[in-house]
C-alpha cells in the first residue's frame, strides 16, 4: 500500500483540514484523513461497485456522496484532493481540461492534489482496452499554476490474481 503511505505522509506533514476523496472505493483514505482530524467529503459511484462501508457513511467527520464522478459537482474548497485510480476511466481531454480546472478552482491556495494513473505496461492497462493511457508528462505541463511537489512510481500488489499493477503518482500544489 505504497499509495496509502504517500497520502499518509502528505496528511501528516501538511495537516489539511478539508479533504475531497474522489473515487473513495473502500474508504481507506477517508478514514485515514478523518483520523487526523480532517473533514472529508468522499465520493463513490456505488452503482458500479459498493465497497464503501456503511460505518464510514455514518462517521461524523466524513460526508459520503453516492454519485458518479462525472455527475458530482464540487461546491467547496479543499486543502487536499485525492484522485487515486480514477483518471484512466475518464476521457483524457476532459481530465486534462475541465476536471483539472475544477480541481484547481476548488483547491485552497497552497492546497494539494494527489493523483495516480496506471502505466501503459501495467497489467490493468493490458487487460482493459478501454482504459485511458497517461504518462507523467501529461500532468507536468498543466496550464494552471501548480508546483510539482513529488512524483514517482510504485507497484500495487494484487496477490489474489498473482499480478502487480504499476502506478504513477504526482503531487501538485496550488501556488
């Protein structure tokens, strides 16, 4: 869970008070952020898969939004926005344009975005012809006023299928 370590380190070092967890999945980052005292808005499309635990939906520091990401409208500003394992399922032009613009508008000055993407040679990308391919360069030259705070790669083990997924990540800070 290298991604969890990266997000945990970011939360520990920056102490964000407000966090948006897009594609919240099983709620790992939501509960992690709430345990550090942050107010979390978690978004997950439970019509596709319902992994988000009911007990987290009732957590006093977590507001759960059951919505497809394309339909969810961000209405507040955040100190940290987490977009883990979602962009490869979204149109690239939309992600690099409207999606990133919306995130930029809804980040507080000095706020961070933690974004991941699967490498082209990752098993997931080989198995899923419809998945959208990204590289680090797609995110390095965004038109918004971001600073790159960190970037790199890690593997995400999937022992239940005897594979590892190659993940790229980038942490951007709004100037």
